[in-house]
C-alpha cells in the first residue's frame, strides 16, 4: 500500500470515528428528564451553539409501535380509517381489538413551548389522483379513540460536546413512549 493510500485511509477512519463519537455524545440521556419537566431543560441561549431538532414521523412511528407491542397491543400501520362524517384519515398505528388509533401530526413550531402540548389538531395532506398536492384537511375534533401526537412535542437539542442538561434524541423517544403509555391508559380507563 502506498503512503498516499495509507494517509487517505487514516483520514477516513479518523473522520468516521469523530462522527460516531459525536453522535454518541449527543445520545446520552439524563434520567431526571421526563414528560412532565422536559421543557424546563430547553436551552435557547448559551456559550455553545445549540441545535434544536424534532423527531420525524419515520423515527416516531416505530417507537410508537414498539411501545404498543410492549403493552401487549397488536398493531397495524397506515390504516385508512373512516370517521363518522365519512371523512377518511390515515392512522399511523391502529389496534383493532380496542379500536384505538394514533396519528402523528407532522410539522413543528420554531421554538418549543410547553403550551403546545395542549393542541389536539391533526392536519392531513391530501393528494389528487394526478399526484399533485391537494388541499390540506384540518381535523380539530377527532373521536376520543384516536390519539393525536404532535411532532412539535418531541424536540431535542445537540451541542458539539456532551451536555447532560440538554434533552437528547434518546430522551425525546423516551418521552414519546411515556406519552403513548399515558394516553393508552387514559383511553382504557374510560
């Protein structure tokens, strides 16, 4: 192996190692952070550059399914569900036995705010038969058996170095699991 090839290989190994170590640093979770207090850990200013991101649907739905299966629910994904007014929505996750559906409302506000946790609105993008985007449908009063989960609730922050005071992506997923358990428990009590 030539000296140039060896240097290139070492360069890529170092880059790969640095990238992996950074993602692991940002993935630690603080056991003190939970669904009740995580907004207290939001960091808007500081000496380090802080990046805020949100869990996306393709990250959240597998977590929701996994949590429901841990609770003993059999689930189906992406079910076309007809509402009483004959509108149809796509449920991200559905359990037929208990007639419980979960929708993950995509989109988030620019800055996390605890007051956002009170919203139950669900927006669904419609597509025309031609493949073009149609009108967005807003559902404000979905039936009680449909749990609306908002992307804007599941934010996390990263910095270039370890900071246990930040909400990590791992913690955001744990909060999502906690919310699923709590909402399912509420529905089953009724």
